[in-house]
C-alpha cells in the first residue's frame, strides 16, 4: 500500500467529506476516479505523465511505455495516510498507534478497491485498545468503504468474526 505524503493529498481526501467511523478510528476515503471526473483541464492524465516522466528520455518508445505503466500503477494504487493527533498521547504513544495502523492497513489492503485513497484518523481511545480490536475495526471500516464504492464479498466474513 502506497502512502499519502503531501499535504495536498490529505486535504483532497478530507475535503471529499466521505467517511466511515468506528469506536476508535475514523476513515476518510476517496476514489481517485472522482478527481479525474471533477478535475480542471490542466490536471488531466497528461499532467500525471509529465510528473512521472522525470528521469526518462521522452523520445524513446520504451521510456514512454515505462512512464505510462508507472502512471497506471499510480492510478490503481491504494494509498494510505495516517492522522494521529497529540490528543492521542505523547510521541511514543502516537508512533505506536501509527505503527499498528500501518501493519493493519497492509494486512487489510485487499478489502479496498483499486484507486482508493484512505486517511485513517485515530481517536484518543485508539492508544488504549488492543491490536486485535484495532484490526477488527479497520477490517469493518474497509468493508464499509468497499460497500459504499462497490460490493464487498468478504464483508460478511468480517462482520461474522466480530
């Protein structure tokens, strides 16, 4: 699972105002197809190709196909951002929560559709719950996201495990 790194990416996901929540985590999500439909003409796929073309000589066909494949991988990648504020705890506690959420998100990645950006926001109670509890919550959240976007075949399995 790729990471959301720039502030702009986080803000874009949070502005879509699509979210699902559990007791200890809130998941904000967005499909990157939504951006492609609503984007301005300057921000189309050619911009992605230009951004990913750095480092390649653009006059060779092989370089263009590599660039195109890289751009398609970016479009299909599932990306995760973490938001763990100071209300969760001091730095050691926040980092522990982030480590747990990264591992859990990697394990549950298959529950999300391709091209989905997710920001997991930890509530202050997330520092006190067990790993298994966080795992079940993230599975449930990712299934809710998948249901909202498409149909999730594995959701019944995860809902029955709780």
